[in-house]
């Protein structure tokens, strides 16, 4: 399998976490809510992301009339739709499908088995978010540590810089995540049966936290991105004809840390086998969610509708030009 093929396998399961309510100025009408972090669907109703992403989501402001029994954020799928999926859909396109969050499974700590030394964090940086939805596209985890080998090609899919990257020219011109590629640079603390992390050589930015990291050869997810290594660099000021250190700036590097999939796989096994964690009986299927979702046409740069998927671009637009003359 090639990297583009692996991307096609993983991409449908990637979600963006967004607040349900945020203050807006009148000029922001119709714009997308900010993306706080990335996640990926593991199974029906189960989405994994970083614990620090969940912490940020739980701190989101709530209006005084916001329901106290509701979470203030949703997991959004940018999902392919076609005519017939929803009464308002007239052509193939990408729709924002909001999945209701109904629970969170926190990692409270590790239970060691056997003897040995552990060099990792007390709590691996991931939580599992419960969403009220069945029939979701989901990834396949690869929990075997022996698959983590230096030099192996991997990809990651997510939302670095959140919505800032999606509206870089000043308007929303992109609906969907970014693909980045790299290799496994190091296994932490070393190659072993239970590595607490591994490093990939690509730049990580805010919003990409929780992105799935997958093997380029088959699309199997070997972990989720959780942080980048920051290099402190001194800044200098001149004092009495001498330069002195006045502070430090934080510069991102191409070393990014990943939570290994075996942590997540062990939790997923326990959740799926425990009836206490079962989805409510009235949980809708993804097709039903799409069918009954309100369809709103999003405003773009020049109010031009997206290109139909099955039409050649050269047959859609004529480009108007005018000569420039000196007066």
C-alpha cells in the first residue's frame, strides 16, 4: 500500500474537536468554530485524543443558559456526502457532521505487570471520548511494539494550527485535515516490549494534538501525536556596550512525540467488553445523523460553490482577464 492509499484508509476516521458555543462578532457570521484539537475514531462511539486536548475542551466557556448535563464541545467529521443522503444535498460534497459527546474515559494511571523500570509519564497523554453515533468509519490499531522501528515511514493526519490554517488567505478555503509524512526517529527509552513513547521527524503545531500516526505501508495506527520538542533560544539586549541574555524564545523542532497504540488498545479492549460502557439504546447511525442534520451552505472566498466531484475543472470555470494599460 502506498502513502496516498494509506491516507485514504485513515482520513475518513479523523475528527476535529470544536466548541459548541463561542462568542462571535457580527463579521464572523457563518465562520467555522475554532478547532481545539484532533481525534480519530476507534470504534462505534469511541474517539481517542490527547488528555490535554480534553482538558482544554472542558475549560471552554458556557453561556448561563447552556444545559448543565451537556458537554460544551463536539467531534466534527468532514464527511463525504451525495444526493439522497440529506434532502438538502444536491451534489457530491463534503459536509461537517457534528457528533454529540456524551462521555469521557480518563486515564488515571498505569498498573504495572511484572518487574522492571519505567521511564515514561505517570499518565499517558490520551483520553477516550464517547460520542453518540454508530456506523462510524474507524481505524485499525497496530499495538505490537515490534512494529516501531527506527526508519519506518509513517504519516499523520490532523489540523495543525486549527482553523487558522484552513483560512490562511483570510477566508475559509479548505475543509479537511493535512497529511504529513516522516519516519520513526527514536523509540523511548529504547527498543523494548513496552516503549512509553516514540519520536517522529515532523513539525507539530497546536491543533494537531491527537492526530493519528499510521504506518505508510498499510494505514494501521501506531499511536497518536501528543507534543513537539521545543528548543529554547536566548535573546540578547545591549547593556553598556555589551550584549547580555534578556530572555528566551521557544522554537519548535522537527522532533514530535507519539503515544504508542498499545496503551490505547488495552483501554479499548476493556471498554468494549464492559457493558457499563455500552452506547444508549437510542444511539443513531451515522447515515441517520446525516439525513437529519440541518444543511447550511458555507460562505467561501467569493461566494462560489465547491466544484462538483465528477466534473473536470477546465469545464467549470472560465477565467476572465483584462489588459493593464498605463494612463
